[in-house]
C-alpha cells in the first residue's frame, strides 16, 4: 500500500479505470457475439461497429484491431447475404 498521497491517488484512479474498462470491454464482447450470431439483425452489426469505434478511440482496443474486426464482420455479413 502506498504512503505517498500522489501514489494513493494514482491507485484510486487506476482502480476506477480498471472497473470502467472491464465494463466497456464486456459490453463490446457481448455486442460482437450478437453481431456474429446466426441470422443477426443489421442493427446488431451497427451497434457492434459503433462500440468498436468508440473502444478504439478511447484506447480500449488498438485501432488496427478494431478495423480488423469490423472488416471481418462486414465480410461475414456479405457472405451470409449472398
């Protein structure tokens, strides 16, 4: 346990960020699973894309990882439609 005030504050901040990140990552994963599901509505993919963009912008996932996932989802949706 830190003794210095700034270290205590950093610990509080990192805990809060950890909780926030965990919740956002869970929401993102759930949306991705719903978008990948059989006969998923187009709205599910739109929600997943929005969450991926937001996660990349906030630093939750790497921007290239978000782009890769969006690309693969679009490719799968195109294949399913054909």
